[in-house]
C-alpha cells in the first residue's frame, strides 16, 4: 500500500457539531500545544510510538513521524452550536481548563464563532437552544453543506473532516427510512422526524466526501443508508461514542479477567457528572442511548455464550446521575464481584475521578487525523481499525465488535503498518528461539 496515500499537503479543517466542553478542550489544547505551552498527552497520533519489524531492529518511531498525518500547525477549527458563545466563552463556561491557559490562547479561541446548528429538541429535551437553523430536514442538510463549503473556501483549506462532539440523542432504532440511501433522501425531502440532527450533519458531510466520526452513542452513521453513501463517495466513517472514563477502565480490566479465565458474577457501575452531557443524560430517553452503548462492552469481551460457566449469569448494571457541582469532573464507582479457583469469591472496587473532556479531547483529535489519512489512502465506509477510540464500535453487518482495548490497538497498529508497506506483527516470536525445534530437524 505504501505510496498510495496522498500526502497531507495544505490545511485541514476540523469541523465540530457541538462546541461544548469536549470540543473547546480539544481546540484550546491544540492551540496551546502549537504555542509550545503544553503537551498533547493522551493522543496516540502525537505521543505514541509504533514498533516496526523485528524487536532486534529497534525501529520504534513516533506514529506522526511514520504515518503521513496532518500537522497540528495545519489545522483550522470551526463548528456549529446551539448557543452563540464563541469558543473562548464556551470554554470558560465549561470550566474544564484553567483560566490562565485559556487566556494564553484567547485570541485564537475568540476567533472561532459557531455557525447556527441543525437542531430538534425532541432529540435532546433538556437543552434550550437559541442559535439554530430553520427549515425542513432537507433544507437543513443543504444549509450544512453550504456551511462546509463556505468554511473550506474562506479558510483556504485543502481537506475537511467532521467529528460529532454534540449531545447524546434519544434512543431509537433504525426504521425503513434508514435502510437505503434512496429511502433516506426521500425522507429528508419529506421532513421525516425519524432523521436525527446528527444524521443531517453526517449526510451533508458524506455527500461532500468529507469523513465523519461520531463521538456520541447516537445511531447517526450506523445505518445502511449512510454506509451506502460513504461507499458511494469513497469516504471513511467511524462510530460510535468516545471511549472515556468508566468504559475505558472496563476495556482495560475486563480483558485481563477474561485472559486469566476468572469468572464474574456482577459488575455494578455508577457515575455522577455535571456538564452539559450530564444534563442531557438526565432525561431517560437520552440515558437509554448511552446505557445501550455502555452495556455491550462487557458482553463482547466476556462472550458469555462461549464461557457460560464464567460469565453466563453476569449481572451488569449502569447508572448515570446528573450532579451539577462536579461539572466536567466525572466520578465513577465500580463494584465487580469475581470468582476464582474452586468458585471462591473476590471483589474489585474502582473509584475513578476523571475529567471527561480531558480524556475525550485527544480521542477527537486522533479520529480527525486518522480519518483524514484514511480518506487520502482511498479507504471508505466503516473504519473498524479506529475501534480503539470508541465504546460501541461500528462493524460490518454480521460481525461482533471487538472491545478488548489491547486487541483494538494491535488492529490499529497493523492497519498503519499495512498502509505504509511494513510487515504485520503477530507477536509470535518463535524465530528468536529456533533451537526450540532443533531436535526435530
């Protein structure tokens, strides 16, 4: 594959629906890194290394030196929001980052003013939007396409990607209008309310050949119609739901328990969160979307149908409570009832005091940079190799998602090796011990 990836020349626009806590933390962070006053901790594209060839070769370059990714200095940010606050004002309201850091990049942040958002309050009932577009679903899609085109021209961009950092929408399942592109486009013209706002952004992006990543558990691109469109325009899609906080811990710990064949009777998870996401999730219909996304992780890792003695009766309960005093500082508690040799019971307790947007911002950056590279490599449709970043990874029809974070990392790294013409790494390592089979020669 090496040589088939177009170089990352010129400027890359990262457009974000939802300029709230996650988006402003991302933008302020990138601007701070560009000024040399901070570091992009948590970003695999900026801080991570990748092993190439045999261990004895000692080739371990940084990923952004190995793969042709856009440079941070070439990124231009923009986006949409349901409120009029510029990115500096929104970041100050979010209270994720210190005022001193925000003031150091104040000029850059104030220059980013949100475009009016495509919004339907039925999908986020706890938000009172004041900065929204008007028109039918079809008209909104056309307006978003105009926004993307105008933003690209105004800023002299060579390429654009979209990363959804907006709210979790209410839970609902795909219907007839989502089954084909023709049905979906007719539903747009009919102003069918089964088309969610996130789908309007995704449709507009894909129609223009712009990669789209979904950072929320919304249905969005996880429908046949938009998968069809992504293949038609040769455009990558990735979804869904940024893997932060409690689910990150689950995808780290659960594979270890499964690897040791330790059983699990129950896993109780509860959270308190006070940011805009917490407010939206305070509605049962929106919480249901998040719950479904979070519940599937353990089932996919433990595979109870294959391991009934160990995981067949696991009881998995999830709670999220809106608690304004905590703001963006999410606190999660996990109680895990496990059992080992001869069925003897044990417990694991986890109290994770995390910062939701601090964990999500580097994910959004990496998804943007990798999806841009995927587009330049001619990749289209579902990018399962980006599952590393997502709670509820999108897969081809009939495939179970891989939620083991370590297997996800191997898949991501091997995809990069494949694209760059390097040997894939299996970690077998038997060639270092040829004398092991000497007696059979």
